[in-house]
C-alpha cells in the first residue's frame, strides 16, 4: 500500500497543501486520501514523490481511481499506460490529466488575487484555452503512443481532466469544458446585464489566445476526434473535496454550495451548511461529457452514478444533460484552523 505521508521530498520541494496536511488536525483529511489510494499501484516508483511535490495531478489520479472503485470497477495495473485500464459495463481505458497554469503564472494555492477583480469573459476564455491545451496533449499522446497497444485497441478511450489552471479555477464550473467540447458558450455577463430570464448562449468556433492566434473549439461536434469516447471533468475535485469527505464533524468550517436552479429560475440554489451537518459524495460535482461521434461510444450506464451529470450532444438538438436535481456546481469553504 502506498505510504503517501511519510516525507521523502525535501522540505523546500514539498507542495504547500502536502505540508499543511502533515499537521495533526488534518488526520481525517489524510485518511480520505489514504482510502482513495487503497489498491492503487505505483507502476514507476515516482508517484509518492510527485504527490508530495506537485500534489494536484497525483491527487486527481487518486480521485479518479476512488470514483472507479465507487462504481465497482475492476482496474488492471499490469500495463504501463494509459493510467487506467478498467472494466465497468465494458472495458475502457482512461488517462488522467489536469489543466495547469501557464508557465510563470499563479496557481490555485497560495495566490494573492481577489475574485472581485475578475473579468468573467476573460476568465472563461482563459479556462477554455488551458482545457484545450491539456486535452490536445492527451489526444496526441493517445494517437502516437497508446492507440496501437494490444490492451487499448478496440476499447473506448476516456480522458479525465480537472482544472487547476489559475486562482479560483473552481469557479469555471462547466463553462470552459462545454465550450471546448461542444462549441457552446454560456454568456453570464450578458445574461446579467440584460436581466434575461434564460441563460444567453451561442455557438463558438474558436477562442482567442492572443492577437495572432486562436484555438479551435467544438472537439465533439465532428468526427475529427472520434478516438475520444468521453471526457470526465471536475472543477471541484480539490482540497475542498477532501475536506468535504473527511470525517471531522468538529471542524470549524462552513460550506457555501451552489446547486442547479429550481423551477424556472436561472439562479443557482445556494446553501450554507456547517461541517457537522454537511454531506457530500465523491461523485458530487463530476461531469461526464460524451462524444456523439465516438468510434467506441459510451452510454449512460458506463458511468452510472446517481450524483454525476452526464452530457449527450446532438448537432441538431443541442445538449441533453442527465443530472440530479441538486447537482453540485460550486463549493466554497470558510474555515478557521488552529496553528
């Protein structure tokens, strides 16, 4: 079994969240990650070091594994790649990745920015760019390194992606990933400015990277990317998820959560809950986005979990979303910790 929390990385190399979790008061949070890691195999001998130094990408890989276990999946770790060769209602292959900050830019942890200063349109655009970059990298990796492997051939290929690309990256919810995969942009600023009764959304073909370049979007609107069956996406598989699942009812935390709107409203339902009364499942906030042009398509049964949102796109009819009425869109924590 992996020993995640005995330090093997030098102190100056340790990720700030890993350092914080070593404190005694965060034992319940350590227990969550330890439970996620049960049964996980470190195939190259580097996982624990990477977990202690980079944290997010390794934590996301453990999260995906825990989600697969929750579904009852059988995972085969005898292959060096992709990250997961697993059996649900069918055999699938799954590769994990994250949307990371641009070189030299601030990360989600330890930043100095204030959300009130954000430009929503710019925020969503940059989120889409980072998501697109990460997906493109993993699609290229599949085509050049994985597709001809015997254990990968003739099986659905799924990419698991989490956003850690900037401060407040969890505020992206699903806007960036929907734009990148389905070429549909939800315009919050215009919706608010016009006092509209429905979310204003429109098709987009590209996002502007800079004055000289743009990045095409709508990857799942043609058969160009038919080798990708689906994308599993989360903006909430973060430190907040670990804290939410931790068995620590005495923690001095309040959870501010945003859920799907009720009735005809376009405004999310907002709840405020103290830790002792807060309940969250591992799959809350998880999006499964299907490719209608996939060579090996999945259906609603493959990732059949009561708490996920599943997206099915029809070029003529648009997006159909199957999700629980109280699907988790956003989570914020206010916490007091002792030092």
